C-alpha cells in the first residue's frame, strides 16, 4: 500500500520536483546533447536518434535521481567531477571512430595497443567542433559554488518507481529500444551496422554487458555441433591442383608487411611524378595480385600477421595478439622451420607494441628483433625509419644459415603521415599540399624509396636471385574522414562499392627466375601462407584450409571479418556509412539463393576460425592433416 501511495502521489510529486530541479535538467540535457552529437557523426537515422535521446533521458532519470538523493547538495560538485570524465570517454569514442570507423571496447582500452596506436594521430583527428564535449565545464565550476535544497530518499524512490513503470510501458512500444535490447543480447558489438542502430549509449551498454557475461561464463567446451563444423572445414579433403608446387623449394623467403599501403597508389602519379616508382617496377617483374584485399578486424595490423602467417582470421571482438597469447599455433615460420629454414621477424617499434615479443615466439619465429635490439641511428615517426630498418635487416639476414625466412614489418608510413620524410626525390603535391591525401602519398613515397634501397642491397649481397620476395599491405591508410578528398584525387564517386574496392592492398610476389604475371582474381591476406607454401613445396596443414593457393584457377570467396564478402564481381558490403548491409554486382546479378549461400559460407568460415583459435585447436588440426597425408 505504501508503494502504491508513493507511486500514485509522492512518485508523481517527486518526478515533478525532479524535473523542476535546475541542475538535474541541465545535466541531463547537456549529456543528451553530447550523445546526440555522436549519434549524428555515426550516421544514426533521425528516428533512432529521437529514440536514443528519449532512452538516454529515461536512463538518466533512474540513475541521477538516486545520485541526487545520496549526494544531496553535493550533486553539483559531482557534476563538476563527472563532466570531464564523461566528456573524455565520448571524445575518445569519436577520435577512435574517426581513425578506425568503429568504437573502442573496454577490453581494447585496457589492452592499450589498439587504443594507443592512435595517440600520435590525435592532433590530426581533433576538430574545433569537439569543444562541444567540454563547453559546460566552466558552468559546473560556477554552479558547484552554490548550494541547492536537499533531495530526500522518499522523493528519489518515487521517481525511480515511476521511471520503472515508464520503461516497462515505453520499451515495447518504441522500435529503437526494442532494437537496442535485441542487439545487446544477440549481435556482434563491434559491427558498424549495429552501431548505427543502437547509438553511443546502446553500444557502451552492450559492450559492458558482454564483458560481464564473458567474465561470469568462461569459454564453454566445444559442442558436438561445433566439432562437426571444425571437422567439416579443416579435415583433409581434395586439394586443388597447384601448378607451381615446389618449383622454388629451398629458396630464401622475405615477406614485407608494408604499413598502410593501399593498392590505388601503384601506377599512379601526382603532378606528373609517379608515387611508387620502385613498387611499380617490382610489380612489373613479379606476380602482381591486383585484386588483393585486407581482411583485418579489431586487431588491425596484428590481425594481418595472423591472416598471413597462420591463414586464420583475427577475433571479432578482441585484439587477437593479446587474447591468444597462450594459444598454440602452427604457422608459416614453423612449417618452414620443419623444412630446415632459419626464421627471423623484425619490426622497428618496441616488442611490447601489439604484444609482438610474445606472439612472434608463439607463431614459431626462432628469433625476433625489435627497436630495443637495433641501432637507433635514424628514428622517424613511431620508431626506426624504414630505410635504416631495411639496411639493418639485410645485415642480419645475410648472417643467417640458408635457406632463411625473414618477416619484416615496416612502420614509417603509419598514420598520421605528418613526419618530415627525408625523400631522396621529394614528391610534388601541388593542390594536395597540407591535405591528408597529400601527407599519405608523401609517406608512401618514402616507403617506396626504402623498398627500392632494400632491393638494391639484396642484389649487392647476392641474395636477390636466391630469394622469393613478397610485399603486401597490412590495411588501409586513408580513413573514412578522408573519403571526399580521396574521391576528388582519384576522380571517382565515393559509394559503398567504391570504398570497398579501395580496401585493396598490394600483393607482389617476386620469384628468383623473374616469372611475371598480373593476376586479377580476387584474393585476401588469408591466402598468402598456402600460396607461399605451394611455391616452396611445403605441406599445407589443415589449419590453413581457410586460405587458398592463389596460383590455381578457381575463384574463391574473400571473406571479411565483419561478415561481408567479395567473389569475383559480386560484393556483399558492410560499411560504416550504411545502416544495412548491401549486395552489389558489376555484371549479371545473382539470385537471392546464390547470395544467401555465399553469406552462409562467410559465416561458416568466420565461425570455424573463431572456434579453432578460441578453443586452442590449431595444432590438433595441423597434426591431423600431416599424419593423414603421409
């Protein structure tokens, strides 16, 4: 009876009194304004924006009335302290979104490398309008010096009871809230499509929910259905016909993972000057895969390493190089070690960056060298310059017993591309001077010069004609905020399909005998290890079966970490600028059944990769395949 009286009389009075409270109204309105600003940036539709603000205010009503009852006249002091903290969280969300077209999770922030990768780029990501997150700080400093009337627990209880009833009535009738609640408990929290539907508040609620759920319920054992899926995907089947299998057995191998190198810079000029003359020449005398796509996820550059060295995807919601630090792999360096190769990995940043010091050992490299192991004779950007890095790499490689495998990860062309690059032949930018596109082209031009010097050094040391040399890009360098400038430079209309095509990264494979061919079939980073293994005559373990030998004629699906895919001229694109996934084609359209089958295959491939990694089954399937093939 008491609760009914509270709800019927005191509850309404408490809510009215609460709404009359100036500081409560102000705090809620300002937070709603900031959240809505982010929702606009993220592209939330108008209906969902309204629902998001209403949902936010209801949540605010429940939480803040209790805080007001507890804090009494210290509520404004609380607002003064909470405002910069909340502003910083929202601002970090925005900066991360501008860089990665996604949002950071609690886990990513604690793992640091994914978040700290953008620290150097902050000055170039911040915009004047970001002051909206901090404009109310002076106001709360002023208000905190003035007392307000006490706020009783009785009033707060009435307000909370009424708010609970409003939520019960409001949620089922509001499509936005129904969407939010459905996606919180079901969908992939890092999917840009869902972010555009649930908004900033819904996203963080979703993120916290899944982190708590994961902490309370550790990774369950493999179910019978999951085991059947893994057996179906990874157990031995009929191998594709491989035309060059073993032709280059016993040759050295150098693989260069080029930071932020995109395919569109190849064979392109600015102000009449080629951007990548050395890479252009290398591609002309190599196997040049012109439709090769990056397939990274939240782990970004470290995901590219798992894709190319282990032929598996990064994880959907974690930085794999941290989450999988205790996983047993069977990767390309280990397979080559079994064939008598010496193996070495090198990176110009410190070994703790993306946990490479630990993970490269896990991947099977016998030795790894990082900034702390190299001469710091030419620092540039985030670490050792690419030119010094390559020169020191050649010094180390020529000392290794042969055959050797050297894996080199470049660094100088990392975002924000603002360093003073010491190019031997400066790139003339014209109208692109002081633009994000111009800065990117300058950084790539420097990388190209460094690769040109590497090729010259390998030839001088007599290694070039005895080595298979691979160059590939790890991920895109141009981010979503650069799309209009990039479209103008390329002379294209920026559409979802054109943005998808811009996610191509070079894959150049130079062979000792100079075999050269342009290969236009669609390919992904996950295909590199099986292709290299085929060339060098290395058995392909079952755990690599998500990748394919790119020298076969079969057209295979290129699957993306977000569930999208490309096969030939058919695209199923999930992009940060769209509310829903979209299917495109450049020629005759497929039937809905054909599209659904490719979607099923993409989901199966991603799930199999996640299961084999999270349940530490990589070696089980690798060993199973090798035993059965003897």
